[in-house]
């Protein structure tokens, strides 16, 4: 018996049906691809957080071995012109299991062949702070304005000695290391000016130099250059670095930055913390009660 009309079995899709299927697939892809991208970034942020936890724990171990003093920042020997460079990474080396090899290139926070513990999987650098090509760049930086005593000469040695733990008023609420990079000032027209003045007394409400600061760090765009060894914070005015170097925390993880605190713990911090008034509950970048 032969089937006729509606009884005949179809053996192929019509053009309209194919187009509908393709459209559905395209819509699903448009919905899912951003989700996949966010999932990948979340995984990278978790890996980065693991790095900061190791750095935070290493810093706590270092302070216990060195009379409760935090690591050196940057060091330079004027006698022979040798750059000691990023000394906090060197100071913490014995306390980090997979430090790797520096290949003798310890300059401004860039070290060829370093272990992944100093590199964030979401950060990509192609030059160092002097504009020289690098294989790997350190993606984290030291809160030097608070954690060191400043540019200090000891004979022919110039260095940034670490502060003593007793000088910190609330270690559990003070960032010492964080995601960082050199920022493009065009991404925030206020980057070079807002925050340059020195905060004299954050307990005085009329001291506008203490913030809050009219900055948009969640919109900052990083250049291809790492922050080197340090990051700068507003209201300090130490040597003019804040205004002319654009070395800042980088809130690269969906508006957050991973950070290690002075007591050794690590967590993600919001960009709004950087713009908050010095001394406020939200301020985790300055040394206050």
C-alpha cells in the first residue's frame, strides 16, 4: 500500500525549520558564551587568590623570623650601580615553595622564569617599568607608603625598610599586597590630580585631602607595563610617585582586586575601598584604627 498526502513520511527538514534551528543555536551561544567567559575569569581569580594567600602567609612567617618587621621594598646600591630591585619577592623566597629561578634578572619587579605565585593569570604584561620586554612580570605590588619607612640611605645602599608590626593599628584591615599594574591615565581624567595632597589628620572632617576621592578605579585600564614593586595610594604625597607613575591597585577580577592583608589572610576587595575617606570603615589601604 502506498502512503499519500499527510501520511507520507518526511525525510528532511524544510529550509524554514533549518533556519529556526540555526537561530536557536545562535541565541543559546550568545547567552552561554558570556557565562563561559565569566566562569573562566572566576577560575583565574581563584588561582590568583591562592597566590595572594601564599604571599600573605609568607609575609607573616617572615615577620616572625625578623623581629616582627615586614619585608624590604626596593633596594639599590649606589656604589656599583647594581639594581637590587624588587626585594620583597627576594625576602619572601625562603617561605614560598615554588619560587622558581630569577635568571639573575631582578629589576623593578620583573623576573624572567619566576614561579607562577607572583603572576596573575588575568594579567598580561609585555614590558617592564623601564619599557624593556619581559617574559614574565610580577602582577602584585607592595603597599609601600604604609608598609615601608620610605627611601632610606644606609652607606651606599638605598632601600625601603619594612615597618614594624607594632606600628600597624589594625593589621587585619590593612592591605599589604594586591593585584596591581601601571594604569593608563586617560582611563580616568582625575588619576593624576585627585589624591596628590597629603592628608594631615583624617579625624578632622574638614581635611578634604583625606577623601573621599573622586576616582573611578573600576574603569581603570592597565597598560602593558607592570606596576613594578609598589602601588600608590591617595592622600600620602610621598615623593610625587602617586601623581606621575600611575602605579595602582588593579581591580581586574570583575571589579575586584585580590589582596593580602598584614595579618596574613587574603580576600577580594572592591574598588570603592580605594576611593573611601581615609580612616573610614571602608578604607583598607591606610594605617588607621
